């Protein structure tokens, strides 16, 4: 692999930074946080016009057909801007449709997603808050070949603005991936309070929601494998987004250390502050290496791609928290006030730490993959 972005990838990254600086500054982020959905039609359309909503969607469905490294480059700038809204949720759902949907389903859902006309999300978590397929308990009962959903899903991101919710349910010994469109009879979406107001969460209740059997995704394939692949893709993009947040905290902390005076000298001249900034730099650069390697491995279909994703998420989950903690320490009292933007990134770091599995979850996956050998590319033991 190359250890740096190519010229086109760098230009894509630079254009993303320029657009987000213009359309999604801290003031706009705070305005969207105060809304019910943290969604802005104008901002979403601006991203769609740049092709971001279809960046990794195949060309056959109207996307650009690029790889996850390009997506990671854009996602890093999204994290740097603390972008609110349903982009990551929609990417997760699109990755699931691409892997599990039939040709007709891919055309039906991916084309409007790529055009920015459809936002989507995946309803996976329940009371156990497990990202593993074994944690799915909501049953999809069969009725004449069709499915009926009765139960609830928790912590569903961006369900309030999603035109499509892919519900992951239990169908006997396997999973059922059931697309439910907004306005379906028996579907109720209720906001859930959360720490990070830039990424809204919801409880989604299904009261006898019916889904035709022919509409199920992956009915003739491997729904669990499709879900695992989509989770890996979304997790890799999230890791890149987390790197962007870390970089913002590092840059803001270094700038503050240069200008804040104590005892007649900048606080950046004190060794303790220098150590914290050095730690932040090491954590951020290491996280960047892990995140981009995971994106590259998935794009190249490397045998160790799943292992790379878990390694990146385990590291980034801890690193973002530690970078944010040190950023608050460098800023002192102002670092945890509402008026300072650092608190936006601290909260985003905490929410991202658990999204798609925290460090403990992914270390367990790493251990299983290493022991099994197959996914890690090593010998079985």
C-alpha cells in the first residue's frame, strides 16, 4: 500500500475541508444541535452535489464507485468539522443494501441515496446494546411468506430523518434484514436523549409492521455476513472521522498553548503542557495510520481486513477519548464550558467511542480472529 494519499485523494480532501469550512462552521453546528434532527437540507444537498452521498456507491447505481480510502479522506474532514446529520447512518445502510440486496433492490435504494434524495439508517441495537449478530432478539414472525415485526430497537441514529430504516431481526436461526419505509403502519419513532447532540438517537417501535417476504434483503444469501461487511465499512469510515476530530482538538490545543499566558509566559513553554501536546500528536498520528490502513484493507479485500478494522476501532476509541481529555487539560477551565467548541468534540469522541463497538468489544473480536486464524490470515491454533 501507499503510505500517503495520491494527488486526486489529496485534492478531494482539500475540497471537502473548503466546503465544510464554508457550510458547516461551529456556529452552524451549534444551530443544528438545537434542532430536533440535526439535519439541514441545504447542507445535505451541498454534500450530494459534491458526490459524497454516492462516493462509494457503485457506478451502476449512479455513484462514483470510489474506494473507502477516498471516503476516509472526506470523513476525516467531516470529523474535523464535527458534521451533524445522517451521513454515516446512510452510508451504513447503503453498504448493507449493496451487500445484501438484489439487483432490483440496489437500484431502488442506492440510486436515490447516491443522488442525495434518500437518507437511511439501520436499526440494530436492543436492550443488550450488543453490536454482535447474536444480540439480535427482535423476532420477525412469518405469516404467509411475509414478515411481521413486533418489538423495539434502541439507539437508532438519525431515524427521525431517515426515509428508510433497515431493521435487523431474528428469523429462526438466521437474521432477516427488513427494509421499512417512513410512514409504514405500526412504525413509531421517538427521540432519545444523548450526550452528542450532533448525532441524534431514537427509539424505533414496531407494532405489527408488515414487510413482504420478497422485500427482505439477503433472503437468498448470507444476511449475517452482509451485516458484518457493512459494519466493517461503516466502522472504518467512523475511525477516519474520529481522526479528524482528534486533529481539531490537537490544533486548537497547540494554538491555545501558544497564546495563553501564565506567570508572564505562554503555557506552551511549560514542559507538562508540551508533554500533553506531544501525547496528543502521537495518538492522532497513530490513529490516522490505523484508520487508513483499515480503509485500504477493505478496499483491497485483504484477508486481514476485518482484523485491521477492529484494531483501528479499538485504538481510535481509546485515542479520541485521551486526546479530548488532554485537550481539556491544556485549555483548563474554559475547556469544559458550553461557550468553547472543545466540548462539541469531547462529546462526539465519547459517542463515537461506543458506536459500532467500543475498544473492549473490538479487542474481543481481535482475540477471536487471531485464535481462529482464518480472518487474520495466520495459522489456526
